[in-house]
């Protein structure tokens, strides 16, 4: 079925747009859920990451956010740029669409998470959408802010994310728990 929802942009969701996907666009976004059977939570997280990237491409073309650059400062004040609140809100919306379709078998959508000024990790304030794995109760950040529009988000345990994790942690250690 075609999907309608609100898209957030303009730093802090200052601009909200009603977006509608055609049936074909929705099926394109869902391709990761339809290509192979998803048999465990890890596979579902990978499908979620692919789906979020596809949704960003489809929605970006409709909302002029296709050129969104990862992070905040590298694209600051450029047209179509999103901050972490915009990204977290949109990712949460996309996750809710999946949940409403009954496609999340191993996870449920949780509330937004925050870190930064008001947390023990310090640093800049930052937000992310989250999911909870049903069997283990493990919460995962689903963070699409670090990368350009249409690139899969990082999905990693919330404790690691709250500790100030960033993609540079992967390059320093050569390994990470983040799904990509």
C-alpha cells in the first residue's frame, strides 16, 4: 500500500512536509525485507539498515534533502541539510512504518535516545532513533546522521553509542559492533 507520513528537516524539525510514497516506491524501500528470508535479529538489523538508506533516497528526492551531507558542520547552512534531530525523527518514522506493516519480527521501535551535554559522555548533544531486540531486550541506536543521505545508518548497542561512539572508532580498531 502507498505510505504517507511527515518528514522533518531544517535543523530541529523546523520544516515539516507531508510525504506520500507510491506503491512502487514503498516496494523498492522494502526490497531488503523481500529478497531473502530474515531468520534472526542480526539479519533483521541489516535489512533495517538497507531499508533506511533506500527510504532516505526516495524521500530525499521528494523533499530536496537528497544532497544532505553526513554530520552537521560539513553541510551547515546548505540547502537540504539535516541535523541529528531531523535524522532521528525521520528514522523513527521509517521504523514505525515497518512496524505498522508487521515487518519487524525480532525488534520493536523504541523512543529517541540522546547523548551529549546532559549525559556522562559529554560532547555535543546528539540524538538517534532506537530499536529493541525482543529476545534479549538489547536496545540499539539506529543512527543515520553520520553519513550522507541514502547511506545505510549505523546500528549498534545503545551503551556503545551513548559512550560517544562515532565511525572513527571503526577505523581506529578495525572492528566494531555496528551493523553496516
